């Protein structure tokens, strides 16, 4: 599986850190399987932060990671009612945990 991550810096070795703000999908390392989406978000982040750099880091990982019990992974293949509820819960509660 190929994953893309957008940022204003290149991320060779991802680190999970506790954020002090609410995000759409909670704390974590945000990636997408959609290269175009990663590019668009890199451009948005570049403009928001008034930064001339926009990077897309690319990772190739085994799909077996989705079954790894050491990670708390949730996959949404499309925007749905469950997806929207998840986003709202994360935006409204910094301590929200999905199961």
C-alpha cells in the first residue's frame, strides 16, 4: 500500500505526538492513499503557513499493518455517516478515543 503525507517539511521517520488541539481525526499521523489529495493539502498548508515549501512524503507499507493490534487504526473508504460522526466527535473533544 502506498501512503502519502503532506507537510511543509519532508518527514522521513514519522513520530506520533500528542497534539494540544482537536483535529478531524484526532491525534495521529495523517496520510492518504490519494496522491492528488495529498498535493492539494500540501498547497493549502503552504498558503496557510505562508511557507514556500510544500512536501509530500511517500511511504510504502504492508496492508498487514491494518490488522496489527499495536495500532488503533480505523479506515474510512468514503465519507459516510460514521465518518462524519467520527470527525465531529474529534473536533468537539480533544480526549475522544475511537474503539
